[in-house]
C-alpha cells in the first residue's frame, strides 16, 4: 500500500508562516549563511530562489516545515529545509520519506547528477540526518559563515 505523504507545493502563505515561526537554530544558521538579518528577508530570499519548494504539514494540516531544492550550478540540486518548533517526530519521518524519494526521482530522471546539502558546523543533529538520508560528508569550508563557523558540505553523486 502506498501512503500519501502530507506534502504540497509551498505557497507564499506557507513560506511566511514557517519563516515567521522558524526554530532559533534555523534562523541562526540561515541568517549567518545568507546575510539575511530578519525572518522576513529569509522568506523573500526563499520565494525568489531558483528551484522547487515544498511544505510538510502536521496532523492538523498546519505547515511545520518548508524545504526543497535550489540550483546554483547546472545539474546540482542543493537541498534546504526550515522548520518550526511545532515539528514532531512524525513530521521528521514524513520529511525523511519525502526527501529520500525526491532524491531518487531527481537522479533516476536525470534532473541532476549531484545532490548536496550545506550545514553550519555546530548543527550536529542535522549532519547525522543528512548522512541518514544517503549523503556523505564531502568537505568543510573553514570560517565560511558571517560569525566565523565552518560550513560542512554533504553530497551524493549519481552512480
């Protein structure tokens, strides 16, 4: 039996809601890597980026995570995610199922030859999750963020 996941294309309303209510660690990481000083600026950046954006909803149908892929290089999809404090273990399970399925589709349909994610050095739980979804540690950019933290890059290449 195929189970439908509570995932939809991200709307402007979803983006504004999640960005306005994002977890502190999501704000700190995103602002230091993008230079966006406010949640509103982050939402504007997301709306204007090139790529695909999705919303994960909780049991009540409320958005708890936005994410997707952005394309800064041809054939390279960079995964990004921003969550609210309302995200549950079930919602992370949904996110994991969705992202691993999306990665598979991107590779099988030759949309991309590389999938990657970037994470600030202190987000150890995120690093473990990125490895859990099939990405491997590729490298580290020392002092990359505006507050001096390293940026870790995880990736997967089409075989």
